C-alpha cells in the first residue's frame, strides 16, 4: 500500500468519523499481507477493530452517565458467604431477560449483605449489552427532585427518569417518605410500569410499607406496580463489611455494627 493511498484511506475514515480504523490500518494491512488474507477478510478485520473500539467507548460513557457509586461486577460477588442466595437465580437475572420483559427486580435484606453490589453488577451487564442505565439512592433521587422543583423543571426531571431501560433505586426504606416524596415515587413507578425495568434494594419487607409511606393507599399502589412483573430476592446473612473488619482484627458489638452500616457494598 503506497503512502498516498494510505493518506487517502485515512482521509475517508476521518470524514466517516471512524476513529479506530486509521490507528490500526497499517498494522492490519501488514498482517493481511503476511497471512495472504483476501480483501473481505482484510475489511472484516478493520471493521471488527472499529466496532470493538466503539462498543468500548459506549460502555465507558454509559457507565459514567449511570453514576454508579463504584464498579462491582458479578464475578466479584462471594456467593459462599451468603448461602441463602441462589447463585443460579442471580446468573439467570444476568441474562437480562427481565429487561426484555420490562420486569422489575427487588433485592431485600439487612444492610451489608450485598444488595447494592448485585444491583450494580446487573446494571453494568445491562450497559455492556447496550442498554441505558441510571443509578440513584432514594435520598439522592428525592434531593434531585427537590432541586428540579425549585428550578421549575420537576416534570422534565420526572420524564427523564422514565427514559433509561433500567433504573436502579438503592437504599429504599432507610428514610421515611413524606407525602410529596411518595407522590413523586408513585409517578416514576407509574411512568415506568410495563415500559422499563426497576431494580430496587431495600432493608424493608413488603409488610413494612406502612413505615415508609405516609399513606397506605399510595404504598399499595406503588407495591402493586412494582410487584406485578417482578423477581424478589431476599438475602439473609451476615454483613460483608463486618467480615472485613473482623479480618482486620476489629471487634464490634452487633448493635454498634448495625448502626455503623449506612450503604451496601
């Protein structure tokens, strides 16, 4: 391939906004010559490099936009530490069939058992497969809605929360909702009902709705829509954070340990 031809090809790639192909053109051309690849094989290799690079950029961008508090993948979850958890069930969720079905996933259990880890891992898998994801704690969600209300953009914000394929709502149940907050949550759940999926983590059981929502009618309406198409995973086990503290030689009374946990791993 002549220098002039290479320059022309790179110009075409630039005009077509192909970012990766100009970087690997010479290398793949040399490989193609050495292996005596045909024209279609050469073109396939170039397009493969471009597609993989574009996918990687999209995953990075969507991960940033999701606003995860940290990155936790499923292969890092210690299922042996939580024997009440069915690993096959979690791996089935990782197939993301629930997204295609527009169904919800609810992780329930005490603090520290891995609910947030699993929610983030499923969110990252969804991003890897091309879906849009938004992560927020309930407290963070209510704060953003308050700011949107002050800026007279509440309807816009509520509408935006209905757009991503997956909304992860973390730490539901730690702070009771007032009527305004419960109404906003109801609107979000209603807007996403049978349109998009929600992963919800909570330290409450279904019977504790009265302690979270100010109105039993709103509580019933929210739970009815969340549970209609859903999978519920109840995790009963010790805290991962306590496990790490004990490894480090820190002994905490059970009461103090529970009080000190404010966010799932």
